[in-house]
C-alpha cells in the first residue's frame, strides 16, 4: 500500500495498465496479455530464457497459488474450487448470489504469501519436510528450542484423563456467543475457544494457526474433546 500511495495508484482497478510511452499508470485495468508479457520479462530478468517461458502465462500463477494453498492446507477444497473458477453445478447459484466469494479467500492467500516470505511455509519442500514443519509448529519444536508448553501438550492431557472417573467438560452451559469462536485442531481433534481481545489467540493462550478449522455444522459437540485450559476459563 505504501508503494501504491507513492505512485498514486488507487484500488480501482486493482492492477492498472502501464503506459510505456508516458511511463505512467493508466486508469484502465491491465489486460491478461499485458500481464503475461510483464511476467515473462520479470522471469527473464531472473535468469530464465525465452524457450523455458514459451508456455508460461498468467494461468501459470493460478496453478501455483492453488498448489501452494493445497500443500500448506490454507484453503479447503471448496474454496480452492472457487479460487480456480471450477465450481460444481450445485454451488454455482450460491456463489453467484454471494456477489463476492473471493475477498475472504484473498485474505488467506495474502497470509500464505506472508508465510512464504517469512520462510514459515516452504511450498517447494518435499512432502516429508512439509509434514515435519506442520507437526513441529503444533508441538513447539520450532522457535523455542524444542520445549513443549502446557497448552501444546493438550493431546496427552486429554488422552490421560480417565473419563469414567472424570467426565469430559459439559457443553450444556457453554454460552452461545462462544459457538462462533470454536476451532478444532486438524490433527488432535481437540476443540479450542478463540479469545475476545485477540482473535488469533485462544483462551488457553495458544496461538491459532492454519491447522485449526471451523467446526462443521453437522458436528456432534458431545463427542468432541474441548481444551481443558480453554473450558475452565469460561466461567
């Protein structure tokens, strides 16, 4: 945004065309053909030759983003279908009447690019390395010397609870306002509650990540273990 302000570029269109004659940005949007030419110029300046770029176009970037979103588990399959403009027939009407399904997806793509820039997500790594990083991020093996905090040990805590003697925390008295802030961990299946002041941090103090998902509307809450550190703080 700082560069847009510096060169007087607004948000409509989001990617304006550039005049090679005037050396200035135009008020119309950049066409797909123009964008493809600039893309090839950028890649050639990075060391690629013209033969390698023969079949490269704007569609290549679409393929890259969809692949990265899948590898990093940033977007669900339905969201990737919307992003790739390949919707099933039964979903076309809902997406059409929504008028804008891409803004929320682009927010996630922005976070994905931020993670790539920060080396938190390496899409070119092999599957084993990506798996290791995903698990390490959850058990605290990165950034803290391998130490595992109490909140990171939630899976062991849940598994060690002897449920016949100590029942799972009840969902009955959970305030309705908390239901929209419930997130379930993709690996452990433990449910956490997002805090009020910072939507990126759970009530137990653990930071949310891409490995936490919204609960399905068909979920049976009584069968789901809730974080024992999030739940007591509800009272």
